[in-house]
C-alpha cells in the first residue's frame, strides 16, 4: 500500500512542476507584452520580488 501512496506523491509532484513551468511561461509572456512586475504579481498571487526572481531564472535558462 505504501508504494501506491508514494507513486501518488510522485505524480502530484510532477503536476506541480509542470504547473510551475506553465506559470513561468505565462509570467514571461505577460512581461514581454508590456506588463510590469507589479502588474503581474497580484494575478500570480506572488510578491513582486518573487516575480522578478522567476524572470531572472527564466533568463538564465534561456542562456541570456
């Protein structure tokens, strides 16, 4: 029974990672369309500093 529960944990963790990637992509798109970090933050339910961090991480991943 424990293995089943652990597989469920793994599945849900993968869903979170995928959702985080989609959120990051949406944040990047919003910024590229001209929205400010302060405009984006309440819609993402995150602080402006976290939005800034996500954008920096996305830039690093793209190799900029």
